[in-house]
């Protein structure tokens, strides 16, 4: 059973990493069958990264029904409501984002472990692996934005 689950997770990640229409279609179908799975999460992320924020929010809302504190899905919904200029929802999602666990610390730990292996390659000019550091910084900037937004809002605004 654990092997099947691992195989499914690896398949979802492989489909997420591919950039062809077939992979996107297959991920969409899989997410439609099992929206709370890693495929649903991956599909929402893929849509968001492609700039399709409205569709990504719909997928993220489905994932949030089973995992209400998923940082990435909350971030997608927050971005959508910022673009829609819905201040009530922006406030709600900013607070939820602040309550969720920021994955930046875990990403930095992963980067530290990977950097031990990659540093000899970096000395030779290889630039790979540094995307983890950038991702952690982006998460931190979103959290800082949410803190600022919540702090500047009056307490009596609903």
C-alpha cells in the first residue's frame, strides 16, 4: 500500500514538472477524480504558475476543504482576492495565511542539505539548486505583506 501511494505521489510530481499539454490534461483529469490528492494540489500550483489565477483558486478551494491550513493553497486564494480587489476576502485569507505554517524554514533546511552536495559544482560554475533559496524568500515576502496588511486594517472592519 505504501509503495502504491509513493508511486502516485511521484507520478503527480512528474506530471507537475512536465510542461506539455498532455501532462497538464492528465493532471487535470486526475485532480478532477481526486481533488484532495497531491494531483489536486499540483494542478492548482501549475495553474497559478501559468498565470491562470481564477482557475487555480477554484482548485485551491477544493484542496482547502480537506487541508484548511495548506500554505500554498491559501497563498493562491489570497493572490486571487488581491487581484479581484475583494478586501473582505483579502483580510480573511491574509489572517489564515499568517495562522498557517510558513514552509520557508523547511525549504531553507533542504537548501542547506543540498548545498553540501552541490557546492563543488557551484565552484565549477553550476548555478542549479538555488531556486530553493529564492522560493523561501518569496514565502517570507508574502508573510510580511500579510502581516503589514492585517496590521494596517482597523479592527472593526469586517
